[in-house]
């Protein structure tokens, strides 16, 4: 995707509705913690479970 399209993509970005399945993760944490949070939301572990991150 050309970088010139980024602004228009962000302008049209919508938050998911309450009835839509989604995963959210903050970007202020370490990559390992972010992966742990995503896996926890998928039902595959607990946030910060280092055994899940390889």
C-alpha cells in the first residue's frame, strides 16, 4: 500500500460495533506483552504468559 493512502485509510477507520467480534491491543507495551494480550483474547492463554511467546 502506498504511504500516500495511509491518511485516507485512517480517516475512514471505524470502531467495531458491540455485536462485532474483535481483538484490541495497545501499542504501548512490549511486543511480548501485546502478543500475550492477543492470545488471551483468543482464549489461548493469559496476558504475560511467556511460554506462549516464542
